């Protein structure tokens, strides 16, 4: 897994070998963020997948997860280049990248 990214095959394994159609259905129903593409291959930011998994572990239902996913998708469009969105119990914050010293 690349730093901060998770590709489809590792995601499927992480979620118990779900199929492509399961991931597509979850994306369609707003239960998972839409994948980003790099060289034509889909990937998800790890912090988004972890936020969704933490919500599910807390017992969040579909409605709460859909709200989280919508917020994560909105954060993608509002963050400056290089910023990292983090989620803590449903609260999204943006962290500016640190410059190397």
C-alpha cells in the first residue's frame, strides 16, 4: 500500500474479500467515498477508509455513514493542494502539509 492510498485489491482483502460489485454498490449508495484515479487505477485515501471503518465500529448506521461520506467528499473539494483531511468522531479537520526543514 502506498503511503496514504489504498488500492482496490487491498481494500477488498481488508473488507473480507468483497467483490468489485459490492464496492461499487457501496459507492453508489453513498456508504463509501468515490475512488480517485491514478494512471487509470482506482484508489481511496486511507484516512477516508479508516474514518468509515471507525464509524462502523462505533455502531454508526447507514444514515450516519452517508453523512460522513458526504462530508469527506466535500472536504476533498475544499482542501488546498497537499492538505490532509482527518476525521475524528465525525468532525473533519484539514491539516496543512509541513514543509521539510
